[in-house]
C-alpha cells in the first residue's frame, strides 16, 4: 500500500518554514531537520519521533501505537492514525517532534 500523500501535504503545509528536508523512507516519506528525522507518513499513519519518554507518554493516548513495521519497534517513535491528528492536533504533534529533533546534534 502506498503512503497517503494527503497526509504528507498537510505536514508540508505546517512545516513549510521549518527548514526541513524530505526523503523517501519506510515505503513512505520522512521529514528531517538538521539531518535528524522528525516525522513522516507510513501508509495512512503519521509517524513521529518524540524520544523515548515522550513516545511512552503518547502511547497512552487514543489513536497512537508503537511504530513497528518490521517486527522490531523503533524506540522513541509512534504512529498516529488520522483520527488522532485532526485539525490543530497535527500541528501540536509536529511541534513536539520538532522540539525533540532539534535537541539532537546536527548530522
């Protein structure tokens, strides 16, 4: 199944001024800041790199699951289905992912 390009466009609309780069990854797309991945799209899911602590907190929310597409979960990452990022919720998730990615050393 290809990734949902509408979700990716919504991400692009939010992060347009964030000086990010976009790459094809995970059979979908991923956005990076300072060379560090912050978010992307896998099938119909928003994927977010939040760091281990924030990802663990996020897993308690409805519509959020572990990012596991290979049988080995990616630590610090979550997947959010479309119900979980309607309206302004998308921007809030992306800001949280950006804050984590920007806390990492540039690559």
